[in-house]
């Protein structure tokens, strides 16, 4: 399912842009997509996460980045703040899944 949605997203991107070059996305777009997915609860180990949390992560990181832009925060500080949310999301997800796995194996 993930591959199908990724392929569909790629087709939509190419349809919108008219062409695709590997350098078109750039660091900024990939960084934001990664931040949205990780903060939305997608495990870096794979196989864990759900669409509702990812949509919430998309709205949260998008709103955070846009709000910081409206507040005229410098671009480097914006990325540093989003990066800190990535680190927090990874730590929270790891702890959450570890506790869940421990509870499931003890039950």
C-alpha cells in the first residue's frame, strides 16, 4: 500500500511539474516530508504507524513552519526547530513502541 501511494504521489508531482529531475525536490522538501512522517508516528524501523497520525503530523509541522515564517524567524532557525521536533518524535516513538512491545510480551 505504501508503494502504491508513493507511486501515486510521484505521478501527481510529475503531472503538476511537467517533468522530474532528481534534484528537483532538494533538501528542503525532503527534510519537511521526513519531519512530517516521523512526527506523525512512522517508525524508522518500519512497519509501524497509521495514516491518522501522519495527517496530524503533516498539519502540525506545516502549521509550525508557516507560523515561524509569519513570525519572521530566520530560515536556519526554522529548520533547527523542525529538526528538534524530529529528534523529539524519534525519541517519543521509540519509547512508545518499546513500552507497547513490553506490555504485549508480558501479557
